[in-house]
């Protein structure tokens, strides 16, 4: 007998087991998600106080011209 929905069902059950196997795991994940969202919003709300820096100077090409002929 072949059950076409068996593999996805096993994957979902394995993920559910990993999430619900230890108490406090989901609350920890939600806390981390909330911190990330707050940090993202704070980053969007804060104006850029630092002036833009000058771009780094370019280093002249020091490659050997003989190497290109090989």
C-alpha cells in the first residue's frame, strides 16, 4: 500500500514534536521574535545621526603585466 500523504505528515509531526517537546521553547522563540521586531522598528524610527563617511581610497593596480601574458 502506498500513502501519498504519509511523508508530509511525518515531517509535520516531527516539527511539532521538536517545537512542543520542551516546555518554554515556544515562549522563548516568541520572545526572540518580539525583540527582533522591536529592534527593526527602532532602526526604522531613529534618524541617522552619523554623517556619511568618505568612501575608502582605491588602491592602484599593482598586478604584474607579465602575468597576463601567461
